[in-house]
C-alpha cells in the first residue's frame, strides 16, 4: 500500500542551483522588457504579435498543466476512485503551470498596468473569446490553490479548516472541471478569428473541440510521463500499476482526436497542403507522425507489457499534441507581406526561467509536503 | 457601452430562464451586412491617385503622429508600410508601363475582427457612424486585435515600454469640428473621397460603369459637398474591394490593377467573426449550457467525492 508523504532529502542540489541561474538570466531580460519595451527583447512584430510567451507559456503550458483537470474527470465524472493517488501530484503540476501561465500573460501584455480592466464589468466585451479565457484562467488558478490547500493544511496540522474545506470541496472540484473545459476549448476558438492568416491545415471551426481534446491528451500524457519516471526512480509499483491502467484509455482518445483532425483538414479541402514541402506542410507531418508514433507505442506497451514503451508513448504524445497547439498559434500562422518570427535568446530565456520555476517549485514541494503517493515506510504499519 | 454592460450582466446572471425567454441581443453576426445608420467611409480610387502623398502629411498632422525614418537618413518621413507611427500610407506598385498606387489604412469592417477580439472593449464600432475607435485607457496591450485583423492594420508600439495600439480612426475627433478625414480633406484629385458609405457605394458603381477614355465628373474631398473635377475615366478591375470582403468594409477601393498585386488579400465573403460568434452564441447563450454542466458536475463530484 502507499500513502501521501513528503519525499524528503536535500532541496538545494546542483541541478537546483542550475535552475536558479536560469531564473536569474530570465530576470535580467525581464528587466530589459519592462524598461525598454517588448521590441528590443523579443522577436515579435506587427505581423507576429504573439510569440513564444503566449503560444508556448500560455497556450501549450496550461495544456501541459491539464493533468489535474484530466484526472479529475476520470476520478469524479467516471467514478474511477482508484486513480486518486495520482491526483495530488497532478494538481500540483497544474497549479504551477496555470499560475505561471498567468504570470506570462502579465509579462507579455503591453499595458500590464491596466490588466485589471479584464475584471471590470463595464469594460467587458462578452463576445470576446479572450475575455472568457482570461476570466476562466484567473478563476481556475484560485480553484487550483484551493484544491491543493488540503496538502498544506495537512502539513501544518490545521485539522479544523481541513474538515470544513472537505465538506465544500466538491464545489471546487466541479468548478475545476467546468473552467478548464471552457477555457481550453476557447484557447482554440481564439484562432478562428485569425481566419485566412492561419493555414487550413489548422484553421477549422472545430478548433475549440480539437484544443479541448489536445488538452485532455496532454493532461494524461504528462501524468503518465511524470509518474512513470518517479515510479521507476522510487520503485513505486502501485503507481506504475495505475499508470498502466490509465494507458489503456488514452490511445482511444488519441484515435478520436486524429480522426477529427484529418476530417477537419479534409473539410477545408487542404489534405494536399501537408505535402506542399513548405514549413506548414512539414511541421504538420512531424506533428502527426509524433501522434501516430505515440499511438503505436501505447498499443505496444499494452501487448508486450513493456513499461519503457509507455514512457516513449507519453513523450511522443506530449511533443505531438504540444506541437499541434503551438503550430495553430505560430508555425501555421502566416500574416503575409514577408513577416517572419523567430524567438530571440532573451525571449527563450524568459520561457526557460518560467519552466525552471515550475520544476524547482515542484521539487521543493514534493520533498517537503505530502504530495506523492509513496510506498509505506517499513515498520510504519 | 450601456448596451454591452447589460449584455454582460445578463450573461453573468446565466441560468435565469427569464433571460433566456427574452430576445437575444444582436451579435455582429446576426446584423449581417447592414450598414450602421450613418455609416461613414472612404472611397479610394487608385486610377485617380497621383501618388503625391499629401494625404499622408495631412494624416500625421491631424493625428499628431511622428515622422518615420526608414534606412539611414533622418530628414524625411519615408515609412515603408503602416506602423505605429503611420496610420495611412500611399504605396506605388510598379506595373510596367504605368505605376499604380494603393492607399492602406484601417478599412473599418462591418464585422470587425478586432472589435470581436478585444477583451476589454478598447476597440469599438460606433453604432451610428460605424467608425472603429480605440481607447487606450481600456486597452491592456494583449495584441489579439492584431491577430484578428485580416488586413494586419492595428499596429503596436514595440519600442515603447508604455505602448499603445495605433490605427486609423477615420479622424473621428475631427467630426465634432464639422471636419472629416484629413486624408480626404487634403486629396487634390478626389482619389480619396469621404462620405456616407451608401453614397460612396453608388459612386463606385457609377465609376465601374464608365466607358474608359470618356470624360466624367468626379466628386472631390467629400461626396456631399458637390465639388467635382473632370477626369478621363480609365479601365477598372470590375470589383469594389470592400463591398463583400469578410462581410464588407466602410473604406472601399477601386483600381485598374488586380487588388492582389496591390497587397490587398483575397478573402472570402463570410466573416470569421460570424464563425466565432455563431459558435459561442450556441455554446454560451446566457451561460445556460455551462450552468447545466456545472449542475451535473456538482452532482457527480458530491456523489463520487469520497475518494480521499
């Protein structure tokens, strides 16, 4: 049997120091961004007004952070309580991913000192998909903090509040499923307005549905990937058993996604465009080869009972589905008139700095707080 | 603004059946291509344009815009394209025998993507004149308007730590002084003609029916003032750019050269705004669907909630 408890061990290790260094470099470029403007630090321009910070940090990053959402659906909607040991670490990853996605928005938007206008009803444009995304993500950040708070309460032995929270937690669980369903699909809806500037290999009225399924896939893939690695590292066979069960479900969702994906491209009459030999065509092929490879690995893992195949499956799925969402924002987007975009070093360092905060924060918390479901200590029965 | 506030409150109140029973407030999509009641616009006629760029100077003065230097020199205003410093530009197309000109600026769409995109109503379409205006006090600088504009018109001040979005607002601020778009006030040939969109459309149709080589009267500056000049009509591409493009625009163009060659994108008639708002009006009508889903989730979360 397993129980949630702190992993223990030193927090400040050599990899940790390396992460801190990355964060310091990111802070240097952030200082430049806030004193000189977005132009001198990033590769963004009037043709490509969105770059790495929105397309990766927000759009892909929050989808990577859908583990909490994806597991909650399985556990609460489909009543698969056996998976609940995987929920806490997933929610922790989600919490970091979403809150730092919000931080990225603040860094990216030009008039950040007026960001609160998004919350003022007299400024609201209810027809704006972006307003919905902004409000839902902000609300979901709060929900994730509340969903994660039992871990903190348990750590500090605040039993009273813990009990009260437990009674109403189902409300936050329900919101924690509703809100990501809304904003993860709306992140796709956003690009409907890009219209003819987005290649027909990505543009479709099904964007919201595809983005939602991609978010689910990424959520499960990240849970499988993370848990597989930690399961091997800590010889946690209980977790590996759960992951194998979870892996029976994922390829079927992936098949639905691929069918819808190719159906939508066919609907645009753009199937031929994938062989055009241009950037959009090639990256489309890469994206789908990764997804099909993931599918093959998933089925191999099932038949031959090979755990390493599962890690590969999750890895390909993370790359493929992540690439899908990134391409729909950047690579498949061409405003014409010779505009180009490639992220600058500083821009990439800020993104890496944010990833570093996520990783270091995760490591610190699992070492000090009862998050991971670990095998019971010997003699602790 | 007041209409939008009511929209928002209604939406926020979500599940109330009373709200659902009342008529849905008009989306851009449901208004289709109806012109705003006093829609104002510009008809630009490439055949009449002599490329003098008087409109560019007038635009910079009227909107208090800085000069823009391209290349090494720092003496002359010589922008290469629309930018956060240049809201209106005349570009020359080298078509072999005779050059052709094109005027680029905000087209003031009838179903503007930027307005639909903007989360904080910084970009709004005036319900009377149809002018798409910008309010920097509302703007958060998210730049979704730039993504959503099919013509790449809104520009961002990339080199300013406190940036704004910049775009042509059809000299909205001059209307109160009984003036109109400075580019049209300055145009010496009538190539840029200001006026009510309805009349401009009729004028454009009239020009398309002219026989090339014949002399005709062409209104100058403002179509309603009656001031005209005589010009020899030249052959037109039989199309008004902006009549149907993505639901139509209030700034329209005529040309003797393919619009594609002049840098104007070929786009379909149906706006992407109507795609998006058609979708969201189905999914988010009064938040009924989300409210129902939330109810269902509450039920299952309560029932299946004892897994901890």
